[in-house]
């Protein structure tokens, strides 16, 4: 979170006319130097004394995973060679299919995109994908080859790839080094000269698009907005066009990256609004803010409510942590509009929550944050989608938890959600994409040529397959070159069945999955085997069985542990040996007891990634 | 009252490094070995106060290969240790009247040992000296062990040791199969081990132990049986048999990683342990600890100190001490150790005072290694009745699984429990 500007600091906030505003983002593959270059831009424009820590990504987790979950925006003031003062808004973008919608909103807030390529790495698959999105958003692209200070690397290869992949000519490409600062001035000039200024009506009724929003305990939600029309200032009453909720604006401003208040934000500007909003659920990405009175008639196009697509159970390993988990979820959801959760109980796992997520990555991030920031030990059950079931008596239920599937004899029809997926990849990978998609019950719809050798494949796929590992499988089959976006495309009836797992004869509700009948047996077998691998040997024999209905389709056993002893132990290092045992014990404590079997957290997830060996 | 103390002395040098070895040992030139010995003597001097004020129950020269040194060097080392321990401490405390101080049981199994190292007492100094060549039937005495590798001893050298007061010899036999010995990287043959044992007997060692390793990659149950039989033919008074543990950083580990060797299967390993127990017992060697067997009365009093979690002083590179509830360890690398000693600095590189629950955990971890287990009364006295109550609570499911036995005032592991010692200790602590 950026620090607040000191109240007594004189606000030398220079206003520039709209034609001197430039809104842009940087598209780059991880490690190609985006953060370093961004810091350098900030430094050159006098935002910071000296580039120290990288400023755009804020959360540890993001940095570790090399992705940006949240966008932020920083304003730079740049005095160009033409003697004019320009306001440059640098907007950061997340980079994963789970957050594809957020990316599209961030791009929507820009007029230009800097495409950064590491001179020694060349054009990477993800860059290609993102450039395509930027082109779709009709952004002006400034190609940049970065890290040119690296010794003994000739830019020829990178230049050629830029040409091959996008048709950029050497004379359009800016050569930079975020590290040494070479070319940064040229880049700033290119942004000023090539990125078009916004051309929007400041006197129309307010329409501002939220492209990110973040919860802060002191001031409530900070909404990052791009103002498309009109103006907004503290004291104004605003209205969220999706919900109709009204709020009084308390602050308007921008990040430098410190928060700097301004009198107003107006058409073309990028900045923040705070309005005493209590949680990000009331400040949704993509929503349009207008003024409460005489507001705009129509919202900006493209709003989509974040809709959880994947559900899983989250349970504390220690039942006593239930309340703590609830608190943590309450707090996380203040900052995560897409996170949904409801109480649920499991015979095997006790009290917990059924949680809904945008996708698997979102799920993993939430789980990790709960464990790390709130110090909770959790068990997550395998993710599931929402099934629609018509019962024999004509009633209709939605089920997002395999454990709650009605008995087979009561089911008339099961419908599962499907998506229309748009997969883009170079021509040479089409075969692989088709194979991966067919293996996952995909139905081919059509194929289009985009530009160069890029192809778009359209498939209809069960959402359940997407949440399992479709994207991972695509990426590995195409060496990272495939991009994926998808949209829910309704429900279709399918021949689905529940596969149950039993440990020592007792069904474990948290391990049940739903799958197509055709694959049920083989999945049952694979899951049983995976569990056998994941569950450590116990002091007694453990039997694992998979069943469909009352039919056991797989059965395996984990032999009891019979030897675990340090045979040679004398006076040396007794304390170290004790500590070793303590650490092992700690590991056991983090396992969930199912009956008297200690089951590690990973076991619940291990039933997920099946296709690799299927 | 003089405190009971066991003394461990580490001599970290070997002729060559065995392929499985992760002890603190390595080859060194004779000059380095001599300087190390000198440093060790300095450390002994620094510990004069403690040594003089203690009742020395056992001394153990371990390695490395202590017998890489000349007999006279080892004799001199022991001499010096004896002299230091025999001099009353300069402390202001009044010397106690000897009385019972000279008679102490060294183990609770009723097979006691008396020491002449009873610290300050009115007995004249000569009387406190170690008995020179006591006959086998002599009253128990201070146990003084030296570890030996077969290729580094002969009768003459062993005589020097015996006469200097060493009364127990622990011979590193490891295997009686020459191919296995080669694979282990040992520097001796099976024949040399047999000769070393004969020499030890000739030199007057009446308490002799053999070390063996089993569960070697590729070893069969039968080849282990052959090794055991040949070892037992030599009629050792004591035998230690360890399953091979392949430790990181050893050539064995590298070969394991490269897939050239595979660890022995669990069932096979257990079968080897079973055979060990059967053959040893048939030969009159009873198991008294997870990996140790002895003729009654020949249990290693020194090692029992560790397992009973009693106090000991470690001298030399990487040696550990447990004194006044503090575990401490010296620098491992002999050169660093020596440099510290020579510079007049402490060679200690680690020390930790144990919290009561940690001390209890260690007492359990060590004590449950012994067949006799632990006396609940002693535990309650040392750690409080409540923590022992809690311990017994935790023991309950393990008793049900027949891994732990509680009875006759003791807690001990069953045979199945011993094989799962780590697992059981985790659940008890
Ligand atoms: N030689 C050189 N290294 C750079 C340059 N820019 C960034 N790096 C290094 O490249 C790595 C990744 O940089 P970073 O800015 O974190 O990349 P990001 O993942 O794209 O944000 C870091 O180790 C940087 O020090 C540059 O211009 N020249
Ligand atoms: S003789 Fe013993 S200490 Fe020396 S290298 Fe061999 S196993 Fe290690």
C-alpha cells in the first residue's frame, strides 16, 4: 500500500491539458525487466529520489509467483524535448488467465502499450499473447528491446524476432537498459510522440471505469479509475452503475507512487477515488462510476460481474481454527470481490467453508494468503464446478460439492457448465492444441487465422476440465505459446457420475469427485494410486478404495510402517536429533486426521491433477 | 558430593576415509596428528577443575581411528587424563570424606562398577590409580575403552594400551566378507580383524567389542548371517550391529543418487535384525539397546551414560558435552579446534541450555533405546509427576498397539516398538 501524502506538504500538482496526457502500460514477460524499467521511469521523472525497491508490485505473493494480481497506476510528470509538460500514467497489468478480465480492463484504461523484450531472451510466448490482447484493445504499441547493457549480446536475434512475431521494424524499436538508464529518455519521447492523447469530453456527465480496487483499513476502498467523460471531485455524490449504490467522494488523486490528492480527476485522467466504500464488492472492476444526480444514461461497455467458477472446501487442519478462518475470509474478501464463501460441514473434515473462485490460480492464491498472512493450516478439497441436477420428482438443484450429490436413483438429468474457449497459438502447435482439447472432452467449433502464422481455435469444453489442468496442459503442449480465454456458454446434459473414495472402508466425502462416466473407472484407479503415494505409511495398514455407486473399481493398500529408527545413537548431537524428530512431528501435526489415518494436505489436491498419466 | 562423569575423547584421524562414513574423521599427516594431540592435552588441562572434582566412571577414546596413534601416545594421553582427574580441584570446597564415594553403581541393572576415580578422597593417590591389569574376575572398575581398527594394531601396541589402563577394546570389524569390506572402503581384510582380536586377547583385553554393519547394498540375509557367525566365533564380549545409513556427502550417497546402489528393502532389513538378535542370543550376548548386545556384565557403561541421559564431558574436535543441563559441542574441524585451543580461546561452537520439556524429550529419546527402558519414578522425580502423567496418557494408544509397555514401574519399548523408535518417541513427546 502506498503511503499517504503528508497533509501539510504543498501540493505542487501541475495540471496539464488533456492533449498532454498519455496513458500506457508495459507488456513484458517475467524477468525481462519491467519493474526495473518502471522504477527508472519514476526516477527520471523525479517521482523518487532513487530507484530502490521495485515499486509497482506490492504483494510478496505476487513477486514470488512472478505475476501481478492487482494493477496499480503511477503518474509521472515529464518535461519533453518539445518543452511541454506531459502527464504519463503507467498502468500495471496482471498476467494470468484467471485474471484475464482484469487485464482487459487495465488495457482498456490505456491508449498505448510498451512491449518490452529482453535482448538476450527475445520474444516469449506470453508476450505474444499479451501483445495480441493489446492490439485487440486498439492500443498503440511501442516495441522496446531492453537490457542492452548486457555484454556480448547482439540485438540482431531480438530484432529479428520482433519483426517475425509482430512485424515491428528496427527503426520503430527503442533500445533501452533499465539498469543503466540508456534509452530511457528515448522511450519517454516515444511515448509522448506515438501514444495518442485521450480525446474525451470533460463536460459530459461523469463516466469513470474502475480497473482495479484495493481495500485499505483506514480509508476503505481505493478505486483505481480511468475517467472517460466528465469530472469528479471530493464532495461529489457518485453512483456505481452496476448496483446503483451511492457514495460520497472523499478524496481524488493519483499515485506517485505515494498518494497525492488532486482537486479533481477529469476526462482522460487516471487516478484514484476514495468514497468510504466498505469492501471491494461495492467497487467492482469494470464497473462504471457516474454522478448520482444527472448521471450518465449508459455505463461504459464491457462490465462483467466477477463470477466464481470453481468451488472447493477450505477446512482448518485444527478444528479449533474455524473462527480464525472465518475472520480471515471476511477480511480477505474486503479486498477480493470475486471470493465467495459459505459455511459447510464435512463428515471427514469437520467445519469449514465452501469457497468460490475465478479459477484455480485464484484459489491457490487465496489459500496461500490464508495460510501465510493469517497463519492458518488448511485443507483444500479438490475443486468442483456447479452442476445442475433435475431430480426424478421434477425439482431442480444446483450442487457445487460432489459430496452433496444426490443419490443416483433420484437423478433425472445432470447438466454441467461448458465454456467457449478461444485458444491462440502459432500454426505449428495446432495439432497439439487439438489433442489436448479432445482429451478433455472438447468439441471443436472453428479455426481462424489471425495474422502472421497465428491461429485462433474455438472449442467448447466442460468447465470442469478447464479448472483441472487444461491451461497447464495447453501451455506445456505448446511450449508456452498458447493463450487461452474463455466464457461461460451455458449448461449441457452429460452422463456424469460420482466417484467416491474410501479409506479403511469409510467413504471420505471430501475426496469425492464428479466425472464423466466414460472416465470414472480410470479416474478412480488413478486417484486411489495418487492417494497411496500421498499418504505416508501409518502404524497400521491403510486400505484405499474407489467406488462408483456400490461398485468398487479400485483397491490398494498402504503397508504399515515397521521400521523408523536411528540405529546408531550416542552422545553426539542429541539435541539436533531431538529437533529433527520435533520437525517431523510438526509435519504430522499439519496433517488432517481422517478416522485415525493422518492425511497430508496435498493428498486432497493430489486427486486433481490426473491427466498427466491418464 | 563428587559428580559422576563420563569422559569422551575424540581422535578424528583415519588412514583413509571409508565410503559410507560421515563421522568427524579424515586422514592427516603425522605432524598434524601430533599437534592435535598437544591441543587435546591443553583442553584436558583447562578442564582440570571439573575433572578433579568429578567421579570419573568411564573414559572412551573414539574416532576416527584412535589407534592411528602410537600406543605410547595414547598411553600418555590416558596418563594425563588420569593425573588431571586425580588431582583435587583447587576449588575452595572442602574435600569430602570418601566413604561411599568410591562405590557407585554405573547402571541400574544391578551390574555395577566401582571407580577408583572417586574424586577427592582421603585414599592415597596411588590407590586412586587405574588398576593395571586386573584379572577378569576383578571387581568392576572404571571402564576405559579405546576404539581400534584392525589394520592399526598388533600385540605390542595393544599391550602398551592394556598396561596403560585401557580395559576395553572396541574393534571396527564391520564385515567378515572381503568383498563387502572393499565396497565399504575399509582398509583391512576379515583375516586382519581376526588377527587383531587374537592380539587383543593376548595383550590381556578381557572386554572386547566388535562393531558390525549390515543392510549393505546388495547384501543378502545369508551373507550377513555368515559375517555374524564369524564375528561370534571370535567370542566377543560385546557386539554392536548397525544397519547402514547412507548419509549425504558420502561416496555411498553419490552412488545412491546415481542409482548405482539401492538401499536394502525394509522387510529384508528387519529380517537381518531378527537374525542378529537370534544368533547373538544363542551366543550368550543379550540385546540391551537397539543395536547393542553384550554378555551379562559387559554392557558398555560409557554408552549407557548417553542413553540414561547422564552427564558427560567431551574433549576434542566435534566432541559433545552434557553438563549441568547444557548440551555443548566443540568445533568439528580439527584445525579450527586446534587453532582455538592454541589461541587460548574456547573451542566450543554450540551450547544450548535445555528447557525442562526438551530435557524430558531427550531423556525419553535416549532412554527408550535401552531394553530396560526408563524408571517412571526417576522420571517423575526429575521432571515432575504431572509431565509423567501426561506421558502415560500419550503412551496409551501405543500400549494398545503393543509398541510400548508400561509395567513394574518402567516404561519401555517392545521389540516392534524399538523398530519404530523415532515414531514412538514423536508420539510420546
Ligand atoms: N543487465 C541488466 N539487467 C536487468 C535490466 N533490467 C532488469 N535487469 C535484471 O533482470 C532481472 C529481472 O528484472 P525485473 O525488473 O524484476 O523484471 P520483471 O520481472 O520484468 O519485473 C533482475 O535481476 C534485474 O536486476 C537491465 O536493463 N540490464
Ligand atoms: S575408520 Fe571409522 S571413522 Fe575412519 S573413515 Fe572409516 S568409518 Fe569413518
